[in-house]
């Protein structure tokens, strides 16, 4: 069984980088720096969503399904540096060569990780292999949009047509899964400023679980699971989640009718 690793990231403005780009006093409050960047972005695009290279990763959450079972967690601790949690992610890819699964991962998460890895001087040899080290990676690698080693479910279901993209929350709820609980991506910066890193990590974890459930449904669609196997997998996940600590898991199960 090839390990399946679902991942999702949460980000905030890279205020330290913005201070360098704006040539500001290093003591400038980050809230002030971020608001300047948001205002410039709104004027330019009508949205305050910053470019990928100006995002800083504050959480990477994963859901892993392998022959040993299922687990969902956030990498590192709330006190760990951005560089350390990104390196942990790539170290896992190097070690296990998992099937990566994401929702809009090829449109956002992967690119942010690329830029931040470059900024921090990290290494990710297996992830960046396109056939130089492993010949099989020439035909199926993590980088090509059309290769399934990194399966971006949103992209695949829309047939690579951005106009057909669906939001994770809406599609999960249409199927009967809980969808997003208590927070959305737009609230991450405010939560970070309030010191609620654990709340951000919990939110990110529920996102990867929703994505794994959608991946399981996709495997049913593809004929990789029979209806009986699909129901068995859902029950297995439900039972596993019931054993996890954390109020967000209780809320998740309460929003997921049996």
C-alpha cells in the first residue's frame, strides 16, 4: 500500500520580508506592515490576498493513510520555526515517497512552500526529482500539473479549468461531510495576531481531514474502492477520529451525521 499523505498549509503575511522590501525600520509593528501590503494589493487587484512569495507558513497539517492505519496532525509544535516545519514536510516526502493529495495544492500550497524553502535554504531532493535520480519520476513526479504523484483534487475534478473550480467547504458539505468549522482562511491573520496558533493548527487539521474524505469519495468514483470498501473506510476514519483528543474533533464528528 502506497502511503497517502494529504496536506494543507495556513499562511500569514511575511512581515519580516515586507520590512526588507519596503526598507522599513525593523521595529515597525507587523500589523502596520501587513496593512500597508493589504492596501497596496487592494488598490492593484481589488483583493487584499497577497502574492504567494509574500506569504509565510504558520501551519502544515497532514493526514496519513498507510497500512499501519490513519493519523492526522500538524507538523512540529506551535513554537517551531517556519523553516523547521517545512523541512519536516519535505523530509517525510524524501523518506516515504507518498502519494500527495491536496485541495488547490498545485495552485497555492506547493508554490508557497517552494518560495519559502528557497528563502530558508532548505533541501527537498525527492520532491524535486523529475527523473534525474529516479527514472520513474520522469513520467510521474510531484511537480508536473498533469502527473498524479501530487493529486490536486480541485484541479483534477475541474479538468484543469479554473472557471470550474469548487471550494472545499461547499463540496464537502454537498456530499455530507462537515466542511470548514469555526474559521476560514481569511481569519488566520487575525487569529495569529491574537496568539491563537493552536486554533489555526486545529482548523488546518480539519481541512486535511475533509480533503481525505473527498479523496476517498474520488477513489469510489474511479472504481478504486467498491461501495462496501468505501463505507468501511468511512467507518474506519470515523472511529479513528473519535479516539483523537481535541475539541475540534468532537465538533467535526458532531457535524458528520452517521
